[in-house]
C-alpha cells in the first residue's frame, strides 16, 4: 500500500514540476529566436516541446530556416 501511495505522490510531483505555462514557453522562444537569427534566416515561429521522463527533461526546439548565414570565426 505504501509503495502505491509513494508512486502516486511521486508521479504527481513530477507532473507538477514539468508543467510550464504558455507564457513562459513564449519567453523562452523569444530568447532563443534572438540567437537563432544570428545564424539563420528563420521563416517560422519555432515550436517548443518539453517532456519529462524519470526526472530528466527533454527539450526540443524545431524551426525552419531559409538559409544559414555566413559568419567568420575570430581566432
């Protein structure tokens, strides 16, 4: 019984930690877009997906770009 209760509580806590508001996701994407635009001609708003498995987050940001910008690496 205690193991079942622990598992249920653990799942609730993990689910609660993985919830991110749409407003927060929008702010994250705005920050990333500033960097993405340094390297690409982005032609769509990126999508953001965050999943949690066993306490580890997988963050995926996907976007399309028309081209990769040329840049020089300073040495």
